[in-house]
């Protein structure tokens, strides 16, 4: 099994797929691995969601700000996480939160 198949097989969105299905996906879909430094923004609020972002290791925060700007919510999260996959489809295709790496 290649590194791509090993990584995607552990992601919640691919749970339950057979080895053959994972192989088919890894051959037909391009996956790009990115490594972020501490403090790097992985996706910013209001950016257009053109990709599915899978966070496979480390800690990160998701910061959401109210439309009125009266308050903000910061969530501390750990991998494995898929960043707002619903934003690829539908009426609002922009990220709601800003995702920032807390660990490399």
C-alpha cells in the first residue's frame, strides 16, 4: 500500500471502504501533502473552499467570529479532521472559520 493509501485509509471520510476502493480513489484523485509551521493559516474565513483539507497530524485551532463581530469562538482541535467538507457544495462555498496550526 502506498503512502497515499495509508494516509487516506485512516481518514474518517474514507472509513468503511475496501482496499480496492481506496486503491481506485488514490489512483484517480490527486492528493497534495502540505506541511505547516506553527502559526501558519491552513484556511482562512471567507476563502473559497476549492479543496477538501484533511488534517492528519498535530494540533490546530478553528476561530469563528460572529457576523455582528460581538464575539468569537476558538476551538482547539487535534487531527484527524476534515475541514468543512460541506463547503465544496451548496449555497455558501466559503470557509466559516480560520484554521491555524498550533504544532508543526
